[in-house]
């Protein structure tokens, strides 16, 4: 039992379960108004009905497509522009002010503009997710290259390595660590972009459904959707972490006994 | 093997190094010592091509590939295993992956790291990482070794062992060596010639000392050779003439 309780995920699950039970009890005895905070059992019933009736699937598909497409395109653009800016001074001159400006503002305020430009369907949601992710990754790559260990660059150069070898042996692995470090945040940003885009104007998607639940004062549906989005983001977090551990095995592999 | 003539380094009006001349004849061990900030490491970086001199000449008998550079930090790629790090230089020189890796394994075995080839640098001790760094250079069979305080970060026991192993290897293979160090005893123990740099800026070679202790040398026994102590005393005197004598009064 003690060994079981030592596991982090067990302690976290038990803590969440405890909170849910307290909430259920307080809601049932009327201490908290079920209209505003329905008990977890009611929220669970709404989530189950959303799946059993199949109503949620089209919304899930829309949000997932926007988030994943935004994540992939955002990663690609962030990496390409980050490398270009770090290696070509002219590109840095052109891109850095724009990126700094985009980084300084809450980028979700661009959502209405994307709706005007791209309409209320999928492209405007993807565009918002792309902007959120690309700026984050741009700075991860840009700073990753700028902060590359100069000793490693000198080492490879003294071994006879040219520009391509440096890129392959030093810059790309070094930047990979930075990008993977930001991957979990990027996953969250991609979902934020997709949901906020749907919140502003859409015909389907979890954000659209959330807007509908809020406008009809349906707290159970609102909470159910919030928990659903949390669950999916956690699932993608786990995927991102597994990718990080696989690609950065040199960092994570436990150290064996070191001899003198 | 290596001749440096009238070398000037630095970007400001007042150069760090101003008119340095030194020579490393074939098969000789030469050390460069001097006060902190006198530009010892910069001279080595200029020889390897990592630093562009403001003036002067660096003449290498052979191309840049015939020299190997051992850094103060081990500077191993953290995402490559020990054997991949050792094989890197061979891979850059277009050796096939399998032959580069088997050559790397052979060198790791030679340096006492059998079975450690699959480990990443963070899984090795400081001494083991330094051995990997040495293997990374020696696998390329350089004729000239350039070393910038390679063992400074190691404890005294590991440092003495590695110095002896490297010295034996250099003597057996008749390699030429230029060692930059702040340790005067170490310089005299291993070298045929020791150059003393003056205090910077505008550092120059103040003096050259010939060390005529016979080879092969033992790093501990060499310090008991009759000519060692007088040479060391002279070197310290000249060093203090540059930086000032040690303070007699306790520090406040």
C-alpha cells in the first residue's frame, strides 16, 4: 500500500478524487448552488450523453483538426523562420521586430481579424493556432541557436567540420532540445487558438459548443466541455512528453555508476 | 613543425599579444606559461584558426588536419555517445561509419574505457570524459598536439595519471606538442622548452627555458632531477618580475 501511495500519479488521482467527492457532497446538500456548479456526477452524465448520442464527434473533429493542423504548420514555420533569422542577419532584421510585436500582445485578439479575412470555417481557427504556436517556436529556435555552446562549435571546427557538419552535429540537436522543451506549451497554445477561434465565430467545434452552453446558462455542459478539453490536452501532453523523451534520450537516460 | 612569427592579437588599439615568436620543432614538447590574461589561450586559438590574427604568421609543417586540439573543457557533444564522439573527426574526414566506430572502440579500449563506449558524456566521470576527449584527438593521428590546460579541472590523482599516460604516448609516437598551462611545475616536467609570456596587454615572449632532463620521463621522478629545482626557481623569479612578488602581509 505504501509503495502504491509513493507513485506520483496515484497521489494526484486520489487528490482529484477527494476534491470531486467534496464538491459532490457540497452540491447535493445545497451548500453550493447546483445551477452554477452542478455536482460532478451530473457533469459526467452530460459528457457520457454527448458521446452516446454522437453529437460531440463533429465538434471534436473540428477542434482537433484546427489544433493539430495549427500545431504542425506553426512548428514548421517557427523552425524555418527561427533558423533563417539566427543564421541570416538580414532575415533577423526583417523578422525580429514583427515577432517581438506578436510576442508582446495577447495574440488571441487577432481572432476577429482572421474571421474577417478567412471566414467562419476551419481556416480562421487554424490561422490563429498557427500564429500562437509559430511565434513561440520561432523564439525557441532563435534563442536556441544564439545560445548554442560555443565550445562545441569550436570543437567541431577544430575536428575539421564545416557549416553543414556544424548544422547537423551541433545546431540541430541543440535546437531540438529547445523546441521539445516548448512542445508541451505549443500543444496548449494550439488548442487555445482553435477553441478561441471557435468561440469568436464558428458553426462547429468545442469552442462553438462552449459558447452555446454559456449563452444558454448550461453550467453542466460548460463544465463537461472544459473537462473534456483538459483531458484531450493532457493526452496530447503525454504524447509530446513521450516524443521528447525519445528524441532527448541522451538527456533522460539515467546515469550508471561513475568510476574515477 | 610549427613556427609563429611576430603574432599580434586583439581588436582594440592596445593588442593583447604584440609580436610573439615561438617555435615547436618536430618531436619536441613545448610549453607556454605566463600570467593570467597574457593571451596564452588566444595564441593557441590563433594557431588552430579559431581566431584571426591582426598581424604575424603561423606556419604549420603540414596542413591543419595534421594537428589536434585538446581543450580545457572536454567539449564533448552531449547527444552523442562516447564512441560516436570519438568517431566524429573520422566521420568528418569521410571514413565509413563502421570503420570510424570500430577505430573509436579501439582507442577507447586503449585509454582504459572498454565497455564505456555506449555511454553519453553525462554518464561518465570527469576523468573518463577527459579520456574520451583525448581519444577524439588521438584517433585522427595528429603530428602536432595543441593543448590548452587540458587537465586543469581534474583532481590531482587523475591529473597526474593522465599527464603520465599522455606524456608516454607523446614520447613513443614522437609527437610535437604545444601546451598552454599556468602550472610551472607541470610545464617543466613535460617540456623540452618552456616559453614565458610577459604580463599583458602587449604581451611578448619574455624568456625561453631549455629543459635538458632525459626522456622517457616519469612525471614524479622528473621533479627530483638536479636541474629541475633551479629551473623552477628561475621561472618563478621571472614570473614574479612580471606580476609582482607574493604579498607578505595577511589578506584583510
